[in-house]
């Protein structure tokens, strides 16, 4: 069966544009309703990436910026699968991540938090999912950090995750949180998500089986992108 | 209990935050880590058609430029083909049709060089006017915003475009059409300011 259109995005699980407790959203949120488009060739296609675009070390944040030794902090593996809503693997898709160091400081010229930069930690990585949709990163567990929203807001430890899929309409940026972090319950950015289960789905679980004994703790984080129908009774997208 | 459907649910979006550059444009964050940052060369050296430059601002509801945006573009080549197995046909060697730019930390200006896309097929035998598909993320944007840029020198094609014509408010259609600026070094320059909110809010699409 030839794949047909993508499922309509379930907007009820995504944060709306305007979430006043996350103050920056107020001036940056469109007020008019979006115009809903049926899929065309412009939305079902999207960029593709290959092993020539990246290097094998790009998914190892412990080594990809090391200058004088390993970075400070809790060594972790983050692994999982990129799947679609039909539970099919999304193979060969680019997964990019970025994060603060173990002290909660970003290597960014606009970050002025007093926690120190780690000379051996860049804080970004990228990889391609394999033919089964599997991906893995090795990194340092990021620290929590304060941010200016109200005066005493702290972000839970998190890793930013960017994924492509095979069509531009699957493009997604999200954040990975860690099981058991008490700051998750207090974060206005997390609370922008109206659906509790959707927050749970962004919370990576300790995966002892994938842990490397005496070396690194592992967390499992599956990423789900929009799925696509395989319908028999459908006009083709180009309709000819 | 009726039968279970067993679909997975899409992962919820979260803002790209103020430090999106670390992950997606580390050079702009202030460090050098990758052999090559992705999305710098949209069309490649072999692309046929008219070379163009596209520039603009992203403006918030207070009228201020947003200075921490990351913007991605996805476009067809001059023949109206996307670089994808379902993209309608072959593309030139090195044509990816995808680019990634950030807004300047001081001015909020963004810009990229590419080729002008051709018309692409629409649904049910229609033809879509040449356009760039844009995706915008930033701090304060909870879920990436999709819009399109159309060309001011394609008035007839724009008038027949099935997507532009979906917009009931004719007045708002103009928000999707770039302005022609002065050529620079013989290259046409298009200006496309994106307004997140307020008067002349840009049309965004739920795709």
C-alpha cells in the first residue's frame, strides 16, 4: 500500500502558542487561528541527511569537545527509538541535541549564569537513527539552572532534542526530562503542555539494562513523530 | 470496552529556548565543534535558475525584532522538484533545498542565498505558485510556526495559488508575499518580514 496523508497533528497534547505563565510567549504568540492545510508535496517532503553530513564522534558529548580530559559530571547514555504514531521506526533521520553542563551552564555567549563553563564540554551532539529507528548519545547529565521568568524559576535538568522525520510537517523540537526530578512539577515551560501524559512521555526513564556497569547510567527516551495513513480509498495527493 | 486503537501519540513540542544555537548553529553560540554546520548551502553550486537573496526580520507583538530566532527553509528547485523520493523529480547534484539561519543577535536580521523555486503541483491537479516553506522556532515559541513566502513578481501564479486562496481574509494574504528590494551585485533581493502578532500578523499554517 502506498502511504497516503499524514495524521492531523493532535494539538491537544502540544502547548498552545500563548501560555502567560511562560512570559516570553505572550508577545511571541500569534493571535489569529492558523490556516489548516491539507497535505501537499511541500509538506510531505523534507530534507534528508546521510553519514557524509556528520562524523561518528558527533554523538559522544563526553569526547566531542574534550580538550584536556573528560568533562565533569554524571556520565549518562541517552538512547531510544524514533517512531511514528503507527509505532513504525523512523530510520536514517537526523537527531540533534543540546544541553547545559553538569553545573547548569550553557556554552553560549548569551548565558551569564554564575556556574562555570566546563572546558571539556561543548554541549551539543547529533546522530542519525539506524534502520530500526534506534539512536544513542553519550553525555553528561545536565544540571538545573535558574532563568528569568519570575525571580525564582528553575529549569529541571533537560536536554533539547530536534528531529526531522521524512516530511517537513513532522519537524519537531522538544525537551527530554529525567525521571524523578522534583523541578518538573514547578516549571512553567513544562506546564505549557496541557496534557499530563504528554509530559510523562517527555520524561526519560532510568534504564538499568542499558547501563554500562562501572561506567555510565542509561536513560531511555523514545521520540514519536506524526504517522501516516496507508489508506486504500483515497484520492492521491496530486489528484491526477 | 471497545477495542483499543494502539496508536502512539506524537511527542509534545517544547520551546527551542534561547540557546538553540548551541545545538543547531554552534558557531553563533561562540564555539567550533562540528566539521560542518548543516543548512548553510541551500541550493548548491549546480542548481539552475535565478539566484536570489531573501532577508527579513521576525517581529513580536510589541513591534520589536526577535533576536534569538532560528528559521529553517524548505523549497523546490527551479523545476519545482523537492530533493526527496516523493519530490516530483530529479534535482541537481548538491541541491538540498533546505537551509537554516539565525537572526543577528544585535539587529534581528536574517537572510539566505538560494535559487528561486519553480511552481510545484498542488492537490487535485492544481498548481502552487513558487514559494518557500518556512519554520520558525525561538524562546517563547512553544511549537514551531509554519508559514510560506511567495514572490511579488508572480502575481498571476499567486492569484491562482490554492493555498493563498484558502485564506478567507484577502487582506491577510499579503502577509505571505515578499517585497522586492533593490538588486545586490546583480542578484534580486526579496524582503520578508514575519510578524508574530499585532497588526498585519503573518498567516501561519497548521500543516
